[in-house]
C-alpha cells in the first residue's frame, strides 16, 4: 500500500506505512477458516464497535445495514460485495465514522481497512475470478463516427447529430447505459441514408450542362442582320455573344454552328472569346451551305462555375494560316471590339432574349460575310475538383454491363461489391445468404429502373442499420440459426478470434477492426500471445490510436468538461475561449507521447516538457524556436514551475470556479483521478464555503478554508483534499502562474504524511509521481479496464488490477505495458455466459424479416 493511501486511511492523523507493506495476494493464501478468524478478530470487532450503532437492521443510517457483515459469507453475499467496497473507501478516506462520534485511532482505522481489504480479496481472488458479464451494447457516437470513417475512408461524422450518450463508470461506452431510444433509431436511419449518399455518387447526379443558344438567344454586337432560318450574319468588325450558366469548374466542349456567307470566299477563321475578350479557342469554317445549314466546329475550353458570356467573332487578318496563328494565340490574344460589350450592353442585349427575330432575305452578302447560327455548351468532360468521393471506386469494384437501357448480372456485381464492406462492417465472416440478401436489394432497385449506384446506396444504408453493425454482441451462438456453438466452461466463454479483434479495435481505436486484424482472426492466429502483443504494438503506433486520448484520456481526466467552462473574462484578461480546445490538446498530446514511447505512467505527473502551439506557448510565456502556429510541438518546462498534467491549464481551469480557484475541487480531482480514492459526497446540510463564517473581509482564501474545515462534518474530508489543492494555488483559475492572489501572497505549501513537505505545483507533482507511483498505476489500470470492457468494475476485477500492477512494477509501470496487461487479462479475453440467453433474444429477428 502506498504512503498516501495510508494517509487517507488514517482519516486525518495520517499514520504512515512502509512501502514494504504487503497486499494479501503477496503472501500464502490462507484457508477459509483462517480468513474467517482473522476477519472476526481484526475486522468485525472494530466494525461492530464503530459502525453498528448507526448502520444496523433497526436503524439504517443512509439506508445501510452492516449487521450482516459479521461473517465472510455475509460480507460477500450478492449485492453486499459492492456495499463492502463502498464501506472500505469511506473508512479508508476517513469520512466514517464522523468526527463528532466515537472515532478509531489511526492504528485502529488502519487495522479495519487492512482486515476489510483482506477479507474481500480472499473471497474474490482465492478462486479463479470470473471475467464478468457483458452487455450487448450499441456503438456510442465516437465509435459510430470512427467506424464510418474507417469503413469508407471519409470523415463524415454523422453521429454528431445523435443525442448525447449517457455515461457509466466515467465513460460513455458503458453497455449498461447505452440505451436505444425511438429518436436515436430515427437518427440511425437518417445517418445511414446520408452516409450512403455521401460515399457513392451517381454519375447521373453530377452537375452538367448540355445547352444551346440560337436565333433570338444570340445577340449581335456591332453590325449584323438576321437571315433565313435565323442565322446571324455579321461584318468582319462585329461579333455574336450569348450567356450560359456553367455548373462546375472544368473542361467543356463549346460547339459553334457557323460558316462563311459567300461560297467563293474560301475558308474563314473564327475565334471564341470570354467576356474580357480573351481568346479561348479558334476554328476554321467554310461556306455555310445556304438555307438552314451550317458547319459545326468545336473547341474544348476551361470554364469556372457561374454565369459566362461567350463571344464568337471573325479573326481579321487570319486569312493566312501562318500569320493568323502568330496574331491569335489562345490564352493571350484579345479582341479589341470587346470594349463595346459593356455591362450596360449586356443588360440591354439580354432584354432581347426570347423576343423573336425578323429575317431579312435580301441583305448585302458582300457586307455581312460571316454567319453564326448556334452556340452549344456541353460538359464538363473533366472536373477541376474531385466529384467522386474517395470511397467511390473502392466500393464499386464491379459494375454490371448495360444493354438496351437495362442492366445485366446485377446481383453478381452487387455481391462482389458488398462482400468486403459487410466483412468490415459486421467485424467478421459473412455468409452467402448475407450477400444474397443485400444483393437482392440492389437488384430490386434496378428492376424499378433505378440506377445501379442507387441500388448500392440502398444496400449500404441497410447495412448501416443492421444490428450487426450498430451493436457489439458477444455470444457463443450462431447468427444464422441461433444455436449455441461454443459451450461455456463453468459459465465462462472465451472470446472467438473475431470477437477479440473487435474488442481490441474498439479499445485502442474506438473503431472497427482493420483487414489485418480480421485476416489474423480468419486464420485463428490472433489468440497467440506473441501475435496479439505485436498487434497491440502496431495498433498503438497507428494514427487511429489517437482515440485513446480523445475518448479514453479525455474522459478519465475530465477534459470534456472544458466545453462548459466559462471563466469570468473581466477577472482574467488575456484568456479567451479559443484556448480551451488547445488546453485539451496539450494534455491529450502528452498522454499519446507517453503511450507511443511507453513511458512510465508517473511521467503524466512529473514530465518536465509539454506540447504547445504558438497561442498556448504565448499564454504560458514559453519561448522555443520549434513552436508552430498550427502544430503542437514538444517544448521543455525545465525552467518553469510546471510539471505534468497538474501544471496543464486544462486541469487547472476545469478544477476552478469561474471567479476563483478551488483547492477543494483540485484536491478532489487528484484523489479521484490520480490516487483512485474518490471522497464521499458531502453530508446533507453542509454549507458552501461562501456560506460559512469567515475570518473577515481581509481573510485570504486559505484562511477562509481553515474556518470551513473547523466544522466537524467537513474536517475529515477536507484535511485530505485541501492539502493537495493548496499545492496548486500558485496557478490561477485559468491556469496561469501567479505569486499573488489579489492583495494576498499565494501560500501553496503543504505537508503529506511522514513529514514530506512541498511548496507549489512543481514540487507536489514530483512528490506524488515519486511516492504514489503504484497508486497512480492502479488507478490507470482500473480506468483502462473500465473503458476496455465497457462496464463498471466489480470487486473481483480488483484481483486482475493488482496482478497487472504487480507485473509492471519492475519496469516503472509503463503506460503501453499497462495497456498490454489489460488486453492480456482474462476479463478482456473471456466473459460469463447464461446458457438460456440466445443471440435472437438479444437482438431479435428484425433483420431476418
């Protein structure tokens, strides 16, 4: 047991214990009679003397009856185990018995804690502990988003629109609280459709233009007449223009129906210009042919999205090809006559659209030598920006051939496309019947004259609302038949390779397994310890492991609560809300550094470095040539008062009040998240600090806390929390270093048991990291197990926690080693099973129908 835990056990007197104090599992396991005798002698006598007056069958203070704890069997009756755990924490913390009752000496309190701890351990750990039951649990919002991302290679985040997930045991992936409301079902359906539409684009839905302008949609700028069949005849100095609305940036085919007026003039050169007069392309046309005929010439041009004026004009001086090429370079030459095309001229010209034309069949053909009958725009043939999502051709591995307006071999193509998707989405093998069912959806769509892509979208949406995607269900039954195919050994079932791959992926990535994990599961190799350990190392190095910071560490350390923090801006100049996400990123980056480098967990407290961007560095007053405006980089804290997360603005801000620091909240945060010993809730009727008598208006916060702690109902808890919280008083409520609190000098000194003193957050962090390394490691393992298993821990899980802590002690409890310990544990790789519960009972047969 660590020194500080025994400090807590002493309830304020803080009796110390040697680091050589042993845990029950370190000695020879005793017989049941020895354990019972020890409990009667060392534990029950003290409990009877100090607890039974208030917690008995007749007078159940706080609805708690401890009279049944007179034997080991009664102590661990169903339901009593969790009560015993609660009693242990209350006594260990020193909150019970209250100070205004008969209280044990420091030695007696320590004796009761040891006896209760040993009794509980002997009951749950002398035999092989059960691995715990699993709940069929749906994907939470983060898991849904990450699964969609990795399934399709697109970060769509549809679950951001879902209702917030409930939290159990400190995490939002707890299967016992992940309910499924009617509203969420509607959200799932909406999300499935939106995802399917986003990951596949039907070519028929792409923005296109196939438009023509002729007759009264062509405007002559200059001298021109209208001939038979509404051709626009112009002089060499004039031009024709019209307007098109282009749907997207890209390459377009512009076709012009035109020609020379007189048959004996020979070929003439035309140019296509934009509204600025820039030459976009040239073409040569001969005699138009008389009547309503013309020659069709086309050029490919680049157009941007929006409305474009296109002009067709004769190219003077271009009769000689060589000279013409020299004078009219595409992309460089400009049309002088474009000056006539003012904004007003365009407005006036557009007023003529659709008003009709009167042909002049007797015009002077020697004067009007060029003719333009029609301008057409078609495309784009190529898009500037990607119009198909990255997933398009990964999904459409095969497309059915078309003949006579219909599709052939639709089911075959759909099966080939859906097979890899279903395998990933369902986290394991899929049968021919599965593939046939989804292929049938595609076939039904094409039979209704919908496109093959639309049919694939329907199949993908159906996949995303399948219970096999939405739920993680671990059972030894066959999906198809509902029959038990794996027998439970004394009620315990070992995970299949595919179930293990799924647990592993959602633990380390909060996402579905990748192809490598599934391949190893298919081959039956994932359960091999060497293979599994190598996969854990690979997955930790993968960028997807960032979810361990954003999902696990952020919830463990309370970083998500920063979103609701609103410090008083009038008191803290220089702080703004844009710093809050940066603060969280700093802490997450340190956590990921420790796990990637497999550093000791205590370095989360003692790190003399951190990760900042330019804004956060300026906030801290740090200067380093490596600091970037956009990226978080590692910088030293060697010459600063900050160490580890207790020096991070994230933790310091979320553990403060809007207008001042809070030693109580900060001390409570350390007890809960670092030492794993959460204090009890305050007794009913205890006033807030602001409501207690104070030492007067001139009193510092620390002096006011002393008055508050004088209340017997407050003293036992606050002696622990306040000492820890005072150590962080040299940081203000938004995490900046300070020496003064208003007009009072900051006193951030404190003393831990054994005469260990500290002054300031730096010394406190280093002291805790050095002396409480084992306690911190145990806390980290408990949090990791809770997150990995998706359930709250039970008393029997503490055996596994202690074992992992013991296994990693020799190498300073390195973080990646703790993760491996959790993965390699029995609760992670097995589960308890009730044989009469079938898979169909869990999810129903809705999908089959």
